[in-house]
């Protein structure tokens, strides 16, 4: 058992797919929380959530016995309402953020940071925490920090489609993190050319820049192809096993992250941890929603025990 700190935002996801299928449910940082709690790990959740979502959130997480909720704050309003459209015609999904909560106050995180074995920060909205507060958190963390760039690479706009934009100060966010996660589109934004995905030679250069500010391993998620894992010593594509029918790819990167984090906290090597994360994420594509994601973690936990 390890203590995981999770910082991010709880979202209300409204999803539309090419097939015409629609889905509405909770998301954001709850994906990682669901996996880790399902696996039986202690999770200290730090997030602001719209008060209008409170009933649904409490109904969902009420049975998660290892979830610590001291850092969960319900604030006035509808919360992060996110509209996502997936299409094979799109290089990445389209996203509209209809409403947003205020950035998280770092004080609650700092108060309990010494008890953590690993800390995860996910920019679910890009508005989740200020850079100044994030730097305070990293500077006080004695445990390894995993940073998922995610929506930091999107325009800070509401009620309209958010384009990917260049993030020239990304190293200020990455400094001091042990593990850095981004997908190819997000890496393109960090490299300053969001209009095109990175060339093969650019990912090693991107990783080198991250190593220069203390990062120990870079994880570039590549959809059905798996994850490109780069350390100062080696770069390797960890391929995804054959997946079954795809129901919903939302949250698969989050599932990868949570399982890989658990493996790293258990002292497994980086590439082995990534393989465990990729394997679980390939199963998650056949699911939809947080509740089923939690159940997947619980199933895996029971098999590991047996």
C-alpha cells in the first residue's frame, strides 16, 4: 500500500463520437483516482468541484474506501462542463470548456505532502492551479512527482473550441518532476509547433530538455501504438497489446498513468511499469466511465492478490 496524492479537476464530460454515440458522465482526475482506489491504494484527492455536481460525485465515490477526501472542495457553480467530440477525421479530439472552477489553493496539498509516496498533477482544464502554486508544491515535495501536461497545451478559452497552442514556458512546469507525461499533440505544443506532430528525432530532443530540469523518464502516449518511454539511458516504444472492441478512449491515458505510478511506487523498473500501464489501458478502451474504470482496478487487484 502506498499513499498517492492526486491534484487535478473533476469534470462533467459530454462526449460525442462519429458513430452518433453520446455519453455523459464524470471524468477528469477521477479516472486516476478510480484506478488507484480500485487497486486498493490510498488516494489523497485534491480538486475543486462545482457544487451542482456534488450529488453525482458523492454517489460515485461513496464506496471508494481508500479515498481520502480532505482536499476535495465543492465550490459554487456548475463546475467544469466539458464537451468532447471524437472523430477519425480529427488529429485530436475537439474540446469546448463551457464553465470552469477557480484554481486550487496549494495550502491543503502542502499541509499533507510529507505523508505521500508519490504525487500526481494533471492539468485537466489548464486552469487547475497557478504556476506559482505549482512551483510551491513541487519545491516542498519529498516524494517523486508525476506531471501530466494534458490541457495545459490548450487555449485558455471558454465556450468555444480550444485550439492547441505553443507552451514556451513548459520547462517551468516540468522542473523538479520525476516523470513527465504528454501525448504527441501535446508534445508538439511544448515544442512550439502545435500544427504538426513531432518528427521522430524531436521526441528525444524534447526528452533531453526535460532531463535538464530533473525529469527521470518521459512518457509520450501514442494511442493504439502504445507509449514511447525515454530515460537518459534508453528510449523504447512499449507497445499496446491487442485490444478488443473499442467503446470509449476517454481516460485511457489516465488509466496508463495510474497503473504505471503504482508499479513505480512498488519499485518496479520504468519500462516494466510502463508495460503494466499500457496493458491496463488497452483493457480500459472497452469500458466507458469512471464506475467501470474503478471496477476494472478492483478486478486487477483481486487477481494480483490471488
